[in-house]
C-alpha cells in the first residue's frame, strides 16, 4: 500500500450528499445551478446535469499554480456526452479566452479528452490528449505536472495507467488567474454547456503524484478514499507504545529499530493530522505529547 504525504493535499471532494472539503482545509465548494447527488464510484457522486452553467465552484486563491509549480488533479468521471464544443469540465480558467488556465476538457474535432495548460506569454495551448471515454462507465483520471516550466513535466493517467507524457515545450509568462475552479460546466456555460457527466472523488494536490500513488487510488478499478490509505489514531498510539518498549531495552539493535520506526511514525502522524480536523490534531498532540 502506498504511503501518502497528505501535507500537500489542498482539497478533497467526496461528494457524499454535499460539496464539502474532506481534506481538513475547509475549502468547501458551492453549487451554481441545480445539481443532483447519486450513487458514485465510492459512496455518492455529483451529477451536474444538462442545464447550461451548472457546476461546482471552488475558491480561486487556493488552487493557483504557476508554470514551474508541481500539482496533481485526480477524479472519477462517468460521462455520456463530454460536450459538443471544445470545453473544460474541470478547470481553473475560461476556455477559448486566450487567458492563462489549467484544466481537463474535451475537443470534439479530434475526439480526445485533454489535460491542458495555457501560459500567458505566447498564448499557446499545451495539451496531453487521451482517447475519449464518454461511454457511460466510470473512469479514473489523474493529471500531474512536475516542478519545471515545460510540457514534458505533464503526465496523464487513465484507469491507473500512464497513458501519455508531454513532449518538451517551454512554458513562459504565467498561468495564474482569478477564476474559481469549476467542476461541470465552465464559467461561460451559456456558450459551453459542458458534459453530461457525474463526478466523484476529486482531489487536488500541490505536488506531483507518483505512479505508485495513482495505482493505490485506482485500486484495481474499485477506487480508494484517502482516509483508507493512511494510518488511524489507534494505530499511531500502538506504534508509539512499541517504540517506547524498544527504547527501554537500551541496546544497539533496538536503537536501530527505534530510528526506523520513529521515521515511519513521523510520516504517519503528518499524514493523519493533515486529513483530519483541528480538534483531532489537538487530541493527537496531547496524547503523543508533541
């Protein structure tokens, strides 16, 4: 099982009958228009329907990534129609505006879904295309970008597999913009109705996810919620107890084990506390006296 560093998780949306952020960061979404909740890939999911402009909006300032910043976006999508025109269906920015943006969209003229970044200096569109998947079945997408300003740092995973990596093209200027993140129809929804689609388990990260982590989230097609991939409080206390026992033995072999277990415990504490509320963080600190 992958060990997730959740300190870089910015927003996590399970869409279990609401648009709340489950990362612990409190970046909750707002529904614009009329959306329904229905059975999802895991638990419930959100259906943005067929009405132009229906979408979930996430506050803009939390998801500003520039051309040299690493980030990742993961989501489950079940689509019947991805759109009659080129459009973003999960994005930060406005399609066809010539302005900086990042997002996922569908381009009917080539029949492909795209992970796209537009910089500001040249106005060029940097894309990573994949085969269209508007078959009414659940599919898992992860777009990642490494910490360099080049298209070669972009990757798109589909259903757990790395499908394509960007070819080298230097990004210049900026991709920062003042628009919210939209899920469903884009900001100019009257002209771009967006997909007839259902979204589930959307997570946005301030770093590049690895293939191992993508595989864990895909989980053989069953999916995994993030809290199932990190250690829980009871196990933290059990691990601490074992470390204490090793320290009391006071021999070199035990100290080597202590060093390894302390390193692992610190990672797990950070992962657990980053996914839970401030109250849970306080409770854990009191119990662990740190």
